[in-house]
C-alpha cells in the first residue's frame, strides 16, 4: 500500500516492520504514519503528515472503534467482520468512510485481520 507524499521530489523508499508483539496485545497498532502525533510510536515513517495506517487482529466477537477522521479506508485482509452502519465484511472487502466518528468493527466467527487508513486531509490534484 502507498500514499501520495505531501511534498514533491521525494525519492521512493521501502521499509518493513514486525509488529506481531503489538498485535498480540489486542487493539489497533500503528504500522505506518507521517502524523506528528504518532512520532513517539514505533511505526514506519511515511512522508504524508495527514495519514496513518493502523492494523488489528480482532478476536471473534471482539469490538474495536475505528478512528474519528474525515476519511477512513477499512480493509479486511483475513477473516470476517461487521462494521457498524455498513454490515458484514469478508476477506478482501473494503469500506471507505467519510466523516468517521467512532463506528465499531466486530470480529466474525473466526476473527479478522483488518487494516485501517486514517486520512485527515483530502488529496489535492491541483
């Protein structure tokens, strides 16, 4: 996954990070972020100050709240889940939410691995 940088002329880069220990604790783990509020967290740094990628392994029937942000993209990488206000989601399903304000996502019978992009600004194409 990638996001458009917030400045031009940046050389492409690549990083990877093992967050299995954080995922085992439950809840959302920040995998990548350019947001100043995440600078103290262990995450891959990206050059987009308005975006962060979070991931969670949601146990069966466990409920997590999605971030409050102008734009959220939720992707089910594995398993199944239910998103409040959107319904059932299976492996490979994605939902874009605008004006997200704390909707809840609940793990299905076998749980789910979910990626959530938090985006706090629209992309300008001008």
